[in-house]
């Protein structure tokens, strides 16, 4: 059974590449700010980084670019490839609006936007320019969701499962938009800024994680098939698992109607929803894939970048999920958990990017560095989250930098030093990915 999506040869193909380009641009911006983030948390950083006040602003831009914009841009890429609309002129509008919003968000710290708020999911800078950029990007995504509500007809059995998974991400994202709108209408206007944005994005932020997970599972299945491997279950079982992965979000209106969008129960129940529902589909599909992958010995060199991306994605997402169950209190185990999970999703997207470039008429990704890149990135992140997890167990708080971290013992300094080294290695792996992809794109389309 082959899980592969037919690539349309009409205008949708160009629009999809536009969304990929937006995602890559967001990663470049996120990478710049991530360097500041990692350096600012290394022990003694306050002695060689005189502007640690920029730490929280860097977190805002880094998180919004590397998670919100990168993930949603990649979602729009797959929605475009899988939707039924034939690529009329209006189809470019969501992309254009989203690009404008991204440019404004990325440039806002250098144009006077500051005053960061460290709320979860979509941290913000309290400035009209940042709000404008975030609003424009959101409008672009909403328009793309609307365009994607009419899916392309299914073809062969394996493709039907992929299209189902992609369509489920559209519906789950729509539910996240509903949750966000619901919260916006319910939260009292006189709420302090931090609480306002925390509650505003809490429900929708949790719900959209299910979309990202489904997007990752689609990528896993697609990449798995490109290696010529077969799952030991039918496509109907896979489709059922994908549906089960989306079912928990149906509780969203129940939670918000029962408790309102401004209550401790609202926050608690969405946390439980993600903790117990997030792995329903990922766990069985991940186990099926990883068992086959480690038994697979005949991988050709040109397939190793994809195979390595797939292996690293499954293992890192699993590590992040495990750390999620160990979370207790507000410490660095929390970022260890979500960095593992988020990077698991990102690695799947990196592998799919390697696969898609030739489909967009660019040269094939190959060579030793392309093979090493997923491993460098994954090992760096594994060391990074290990350092964060150990530090959290020692009581180091999240979202702090420099002396504020309370590094008053050698063991704490070592743990955070390991975190910093892993983070820098992961940054190198991310830079290698961007260099590989941008180098191929810069050479122009393949005319062979």
C-alpha cells in the first residue's frame, strides 16, 4: 500500500511552493532569534551578552516564527495540494496576506515593538505593529482554511488515507479558529494583558496541536512509502487511526460551553485533552513505522536524508511525549516536552521538503550533508531537551535567562551548559537544512 499524494500540475503547485517559501523564510527569522535565545541561557551569559532584556522579545519572535508560522504555512502547503479548487486568482490572496503579516511580525522588534508577554502558544509584543502583523497572518490562514474545505476527490486507497488526514487538519484548524473566536467574545475586556492573551490562545492553541500532529502523521506515512516500505495493516486501519487522532477536539465546544473561556477548569480540561488525546494516533502509527524502519537495511544513499528525517522525527516526538507525562510545576521540563514534540513535527516537515523539492521541479536532495543534517539536528535537540529536563528536575524555572535562572550549584550549571551545547548543535543542524534547501532552490528549476 503506497501512501503518496498526487501533485497537481496547475496553479496549485505554484501556490503550494509559495507557502513552502513562506515557511522557510519564517525558519530563517526564527534561527536568527534562536541564537540569541540559546546564548542567553548559557551560564555566565550576562557577562558577554549585555542586552539580556532582549531575551523575552527573542522568545516571542522565535516561537511565533518556528511554530505558528512555519507549521501553519506547511499546513497550507498540503491543504493547497489536496484541495479541489483549481488555483483561480483568488487562491493567491491568503498567501499574499500571510506573507505581509509575517514580514511585519519579523521586523516589528527593530521598528519599536517591544514589551513582550510570555503567554503560551502565541506570545505577543504589546505594540500595534505586532498586532497588525499577527492579525494579517491570521486572516491569511482563515481564508486558506475556507478555500480548503472542499477536498479533491480520492484516488487509490493509500492516497485516500493521506487526503483524509490532510482534510482532518483543515477541520481541526477550523475548530481551533472557533475556539479562539469563542474565547475572544467571552473574556472580560478589563482583564490584565497577560491573563487576556493566556486565555485567548489557550483553547485554540491546544486544539491546533492536534492538527500539527496529524500533519506529522501524514508526513510519516508519505515518507515511509517513498522508501518502498509497507505497513502491516490496511489503509482502513490507518484511516481509522487518523480519525481517532482528531476525535478529541470534538470536546472543545463542550469544555468552553461548560466552563467558559475564563476559568481554571477551562485551562485544566484543555491540558487534560492534549495530554491524554494527543498520542491516540501517533503512538500506534509511530510504533508500526519505527519497527519497520530499524529492520530496514537496504536504504539507498539518495533515500537516506528522508529515512534519517523519518527516524529522528518518530523518536524525538516520542521523547517529547514522554516528557509531557513527567511535567510537574512551572520549570524547564515544560520546554523540554514541547521542544521534543515540536522538533519531531519539524523533522517530518524537513524530510517531506527534501521529497517535495524534485516534485516542484528542483534538483533532488542528496549528498553526505543531506544525510547527516537530520541526525545533527535531532541529536542537538535531544541533548538540548535532556539538559532542560534535568534542569527542570533541579527546580530551574522556564522563561528565565542569565543570573535569574538561579544557577547556584555546579550540577545546575552543568545541566544548563549541556542544554546550551545541544541547542547550538540543533541550530547548526537547522542552518544546514536551510543551506541545503536554499542552495537547491537558488540553482533554479531542473530542466533535465
